[in-house]
């Protein structure tokens, strides 16, 4: 029966995003009416619905004329939505977009940085060559824009303009060169991407930017890091010679390796693979041990990530054991300690399982072969892994001679299995193992299985074994051929071919006894349905039944022993981590890494542009020494001056100081205005970058004291110290130490650090850090160790000073305490350690949980502080329904104290600025963590860090 529909409804009805049922022909009619409305609120509602449909993949291109009419509106939110739509459809509706090009040009001068960036985005989306000059002018202006976000968008627009008009390459290269010198990490990743798209061979442009790129690498966005690491890899292969074990590395080369090393802990798998690729192809062998652990960590990720990582590891492990010259030869043995990480799990996909088995057999040695074989035996009970596990056992036998007999006996026992797939796989592997030397008893046992073997490949392997070892099986060989001849027509082609080979050998070895049987088999093969069988039969008949010039002994020659070759051995020609390596074929835009130069180019082209942190530190020390000498000379000269001249000079200095303070106030106001204008940018892009701390090198002006009392009054024994109204409380001391300097990479000197939550003797604003310093060498000796605080590398961090340890002997361990003022930020404190003329860096980086101290606070005080802190000063994190709020565990994680009278409530304060930190746990539908702090930024990172630690404890 035909269904009836109410008036206005048809089967073509679809539900729009607003919940209104609209007919296909008029589904956008209401949106067009709303866009033509005079009320901006109605237009905003229409644009929100349109952007919602765009986000869901719906085609709303027919609304372009109605939307483009609103491009010149003054309402900021509406203009943003219009520009988002235009970016999506400007390339499809180029004619209509060109009508509004003057509006886009005016928007490039808009005070709002988001409008300027959106206008440039829309302009670069119009793929019409006639507006290329307009786009070029817009890009040139935007690369010098005050907003880093606009400069980032300009970097993205450069490749679009280049694809539109390649003749503009030289002018675009100038823009890229300017962007590479940008100080904001938000811009650098996009600038490097534009460099790779436009001029990847112009490595000469990187000389003056090399050090700044290395220094900013850690702070660039993750995908920018991937592109930047690839670029720096190519740069290192062209500007530095191949690293030798005994030779000292170029300082710039060492700076690159040091800059990327911390990225091995990145959460982005592509970044970790990029760093591993850089180390494999550029770093000396002594620095490679850090790579295997980082790659093993990635195996905890999704199956897709595991597959890519395992393909790379399989390529590394596929290299021959005697191939020390290969780039992977030095790293292969470093994966052996992680052998158990390649054991198969039930959740692994089939491809991942195959790769893990391949890696296990490549890493097998005489020391671990028994463990690997036992693990492979466990896989025999898995239906999808039995065959692969048996093949892996065979590869273990071929690789480790001492385990061959054990593996053979294991495979022979499998032959009697009730499972056909196990029997077939075992026979195929035995064929490979028994090629040259095979016990007669074992061969007889295999031959007796022929009547019960149904798998054609396994049966062909048994016939091949009989044919190969016919001297040992001279009695059983005719019976094998007789069994095959009974059902010759029903056998597979591979079994028939092996039967023909066996016939020839029997004709040559025992013609009188087997002549009739051989002729019978050849007669069957002569009329077989397969062309291959008939051709082979014709060839054999001509050789044995006629007087052929070829001797019959040509069929009796021994075959070479099969060698174990990995399917990943030929992938070494491609770079690790690339699509070409994954697919094992050269893809579009793939480029091989250049070879190291025999003679390094002039290194001064980099050093003249920007000093290294170590060079800058030495320069600052020399500068401080010279300033001290000048101040001493000036003091001696001033002692002979009159009091009147001293008073006049003091008055002039006071006036100059007042003028400088006024200038600084004006600069501070300008900076505040710039920060206010960048707030909207941060909301959209959600990029947080730490502003460098401005350290004033200007010395305070010291007035002449008129008497001894004035001298005492002018003394200031400590800097401004933040005070707290709450007293400091004791807390649980942690026992976990972190390795800050590994003895394996520092000639035996090891340093472990721990924040022990004890009040620092240096200052109440400093975190107390305990160091355990040890010295471990093969020979007995005593050294002096000096730790020099690197102020340049530790921006915004203060410390109690340098540390000297005299007479540290081999096997000794000394404990020292260091005070560090991190200014309530998770910044890095760096010490340069000098031992036996060699220097190393000791990095101490706290977590937000290390930057607080416990306080004593009453319940009423806690409630007052809790009411005062709200809004931006409050962060709530979900912990799930299975969370267990164990107070002992919480006190072990954070330096805090539980508030009496209020369950699961704790109080702390930051060490430096004494900002109150209150956190509590409560349960609704699930457990939640509520953190409140006077410092809103610290509140967020503290809550995130505590939530992560609580998750680890579970």
C-alpha cells in the first residue's frame, strides 16, 4: 500500500542541524533569510548553524553569495565566522570571492590580529594567478606584523603563493629568511615548513639561524618539531664531518644532539621517531644507547604506532652480526636487554605479531636462545601463530648452532601432533634444517608420515628430503615413489615435480630395481593436465631414454645450503621513519640523506651569528671580572675627590635614575597594551609560551656615605622575600632519586637528585635539593669535582651557588644539599660539572608537586581561603569512579598537610611566593579533584600533575 504524507512532507525530507525538518529544495532558505536580516544576533545564529554543518562535512557552498555579503560587517564575532566560512569555500567560489578582495585588503590593516590573520587566509585561498602580486604584498606586510599569530599564518600562505606562481620564489625566500629569525616559537615551526616546501636545498640560509633553531626546538609545536628535526638532520650531514669515536665533536654539532635529546620523552610518536632518525644517521656510536629505550616506550601505544615502530626496529635488527660498518650494526645489540618487550600479547594484531617474531629471531644469541625457544613453544597453542612460531624456531636453529639439536628434537616431536597445520609447518621447517646433515633415524621418522600428510607443501618437502638424502634412504626411496605414484593424478603440481626429481635420482642410483616404477611415473606425467608437469617430463625422458649429450649426473648435484635472510634487510636503503621505508618503495618527494663531507665547511659562519650558551656564559664571566676591576679603579680615584664634587655627581646620578625609571614605566605600559591585544589570539590558538625573564644588568647607583652610620643603613643583606601568614609544617620525605647524570656517559661520575621537602638553609624561598654524587671507574683514583651554576641556561632560576667536592674516590658516594629558587615555575636549573678536564651538564627540573610546602591551617581559616579563591583560581579534574582516596599515598606525592575537621582536604603553599594551594577530593557520580590557588597558572598545572600522579599510583 502507498503511504500518504501530510502536506509539505516528502520522502526527501532530512533533519537539519537546528532540529527543523526542511525539504531538500528549500533547506537553506531560512538561513538565507536570516543572513539578510538587519539584526546581527540573527546573522550570528545563522553563521553558527552554517559552520556547524561545515564541521560535519555538509556541502553548504550554495550559501556563499549570502555569506559573502556580510564580509564587511563591523561586528567582531560575526566577521570571524564569515571568514571561517570563506576560508573553506573561497577556492571553489573564486569569482564571487574576487568581488570582495578590496574588503580583504582593508581587513589586513584591522586592529584585531584574528581578523588580519583570517583575511590573509582567505586571500591565499583564492587560486587566481592575477592576484598573486596582491598576495605577495600582503605576505610581505604580514611577516613583519606585531602579532606572532599573523606571522604564523603568513608562513602558511607562502607555499600556497609559490604553487600559484613559482616565479616569485626569490621574493618568498626573503620572507622565509626573515621568519626563520623570529624569536617566537609559534612562528618557527611554520617558517621551517615553508622553507622545506619552497627552497629545501638553500641550506646556506640556515647558517645564521642554526643555533636559534636548536635552542627553540624544545618549545616549538610537535609537528613543527618533526619538520625541524628533519631539516637539521640534512644540515648536520652537510656541515659536519662523520663523527669519530676518539675525535671531539664540533660545539655546534654537540649542541644539536643535546637540544634534541630531551625530545625522546615527547608524547608525540612522530617526534620520537624523528629524533631517533637523527641520532641513527648523525650521532656518534657512544650516544646511541639512549635510542632503544625511547623506541621501546612507543610499543605501549596503539597498534598502528606499534607497527610503524616495529618495522623500524626490524630493519635495524635485520643487519648481519658481522656487519659492523652498517649504520645499524652498532645499535642492534642495544635492543637485546629489551628482548621481553617483543614477546607477543593477546591484544596484538597479526602484523604486529609477525614483526615481533621476526625481531625475536634476529636478536637471538647463545645466551638467550633457550628463553626465546620456550616463549615460541607457548605460541604453538595459538591457532594463528603456530605456523609462524615454528618458522621462528627454525630460524633460531639456523642462527645459533648450539641450539640446533634442541630445536630439531622439538620439531620432530611436533610431527606427531594431531593438528595438521603444526605438522605441515614442522615438516617445511625440517626441510630447511636437514638440507646438509640429517640423522638417518630422523629421516626415516619423517618418511613414515607420507601417507598421513594431506598438506601438499608438507608432502612435497618430505619427497624433497628423500630426494636430497637418497644415499641414506636407498631402501625407502622406491617405496616413497610408489606411494606417490598410486595417487599421482590427484596430487598437487609441487608434489608431482618432486616425484619426477625423485624418479630421475632413482634411475641414476638403482635403475635395475626401479626402472618399471620410473617409467610408470613418467608415463603418468606425460599426459598430465599441467603444462609444467608435461614439460618437465619431456625434458627428463629426453635425458634418460635417449643418448643425450648431458650426463645423468647433472641431476645428482648438491644444492647450496639455504641462508636465513630477513625480509627487512633490503629496507636499509631508505631512511628510518619515512613512508618509503614503511612501504619499501621510493615515494614521491623522498630524498636520500646526503653523505658526510670529508672536510667540514667553515664553522665561523654559525658562530658569528649567535653564541652558544657555554660561550655566552664565559663571556658574561669575563665581563663581570672586567666590571669589578673598573669599579675598584673608580673607587680609588673617587677617594681623592672633594665632597662637593661627590655631592654634585650624586645629584646628577639621581636625576638620570629618575629619567630611566620613567622610561621603564612607559615601556611597561606599552608591554601591557601589547599583552591585552594578544589575549584573543591565545584564546583561539591555545598556545602558551613562556616569556623570557628580563634580567637587568644595570648596577644600582651607590651613594657616598657621610658617616659610618649611613654605611650601616645602606646595607641590604637579602632580597625581597615573600612572607606567609601561615607557619610551615613538616611533611613526608620522598625517597625516590632521579638520575641527573649517568655514569655510563660521564666517565664514571654519577649524580642523583631528590627534592626532600626540607627547609633550605640558604633561603626560605628556595627548594632544598639533595644530590648523591658517586664516582665509579675500573681503576682506583681520586678526583676533584666542581659544579658551576649556569645562569644563562637556567633562565629565571636562582641557586645557592657553585658546589665543590674535593677528594672523591672510586666507589665513594657523597651527599650534598643545594638550594634552588624556581620562582614557582617548572624551569630547568643547569649546572656544568667539571671533572678531569671534561665538562657535562646536570639538569634539575622540578614538577609542580615539588614546588609546594606543607602549612598549618585551621579549618575555619581553610574555609575562608576556599571562599576567597574561585573562578580562574579554581581547577576541577575528574578522577573516575574507581579512584581510591588513600591519604598516605597523597601525602607521599605532595608536600602537604591534611586539614583537621575537614575530610580529604589538604593545604600547602608555593615555596617562593607563598601562594596558598588548597586541594580536596569529593565524590558525586565520580571522584573529582578540586584545586584552588592564588596563582591561576600554577593552579592548573598543579592539578594536572597531581591527577597524573594519582593515576600512576592506581
